[in-house]
C-alpha cells in the first residue's frame, strides 16, 4: 500500500546530478523540535490506542483524540516511527514491541487499538503477539500488511535530502507533499494551514533521518508470515474504508488476507471519505469506535454466567 511520503517524494527523480551536486554547498535546513512520539490524555474507564502511520504522527490523530476525550475516555497516541527513527530494527514486529512497551509503562490492557495506513501493520502484530493489550482492532483505509516493502521506495529516495537543500528545493518538496495529501483524501476541508504544517514541516526538518529510516523500512524482514499472524488474532477487526476516489488505500490482497477471520471481520465504508477517515470524518469514526466498544461490552456481560 503506498504511503503519502513516498508518493510525495517520488517525483524527485527528475532532479539532475548537477543540481544535486550544487545542493552540497547549500546551507542546512533550520532545526525544528521533534514532534512527540507518545501522548496520553484522559482518565476514563475505556482506553483507545491510536497508532500512526509513516506520516502524520501524533498530530494526525488530534481531531479523533479530541472527540474521544470529549466522551470521557482515555486516549494513548503512539507514533512508532518517531520512536524508531534511528533504530536498526524497523520491522512491523519491532515497532509493535515498542508500542507494547509504551502500553505496559502506562498500564494499558484491553484497549481498542486503531491503526492508520502502516500503523495498522503495527497494530496487527501488537494484537497477535500481546493479546492482553487489545480487545478490538480498527484499520483505517488499510488491510493486513505483510511488510513495509513498496516498489516506489527506490534508490532515488536517497537524493531527497540533497534536493531539500537546493534553492527552492524545500518549497518543491512541500508542494509535492501537500499535493499527495490532497490526492489521497476525499474531503479537503481538514487540510487547513495548521494541518499542512503539522504533516509536512517535521518531515522536511528532519528529512535525512526520515529518508534513511524509510529505506530501512523497505528492507526490513518480518519474523512471522501474514497468515500466521492473522491465525493468532482473537479479537474483532473492523476495516474502515474511504469510499471516495483517492490515490491511496488497501490493495485487494490486504483485504483477502483478513478473510480467514470469518465473523470477527467487519468492513465499513465511509461515503465521501478518502485515505484519512480520522481526519476527514472524526465525528463518525469516534461514534463508530464508542458504539462498537459499548456493544462488545454488552455482549460480554450478556453472555457471562
């Protein structure tokens, strides 16, 4: 499944070698404080864990987080990619272990876990390998991911940090990034100036480290096969798909891999929404999460001896 970051950066292959060499003499980008990798808020009895993908980070969940907090719930937001920015092991399994360590530190168990894009690959491993932490999974516009590998993560990605240092290079990358966000979305009103800044500027500010991590992601080997992981799931999985035409979204094999779950699998389609249901329709997603958790608790109580 393509991510916005590679989509936005892949056009950089048009840069010439001479331009790249000229960029070596350019001044470095201004430093910017790194975004947080984890936030914890609220004290409600129900806990929601929101796991980000490669782009957006913790800031990408601020709308959904606010809706859940308004309803009196505890919300833990984790960016496993920020946690793993300089790590040599960036497999989904390794990222899931880091998320599990965060949840253990905050005494989280029995949470509803939401994963967007590649964050769903992390959430799947968390549920399969640490089942005590998870009571339900939600995958936002993504299916079951076997690995981080993508054919668009090629050697030209290495040129991006140099292009960012060219005169006008940072503005070029910013425009391409925002264009990728727009083309991946159904609704556009969520992409205000503050959101564009939250998505784009942390990437541009630390582009060298991020590109090196993305290259490692593309090479990472997973210890478990996808069928083996799905077979270990014992919690309901809801796939929330944006129904509007958009450039990102799950490939058919990602959804087919979840079919063995049988009645544990549910697919919900959101009209007019693209690759970012939590940003484009946070009220609807929050209602879905809370209603489903309430229904699950009612079934559990009703079936208790």
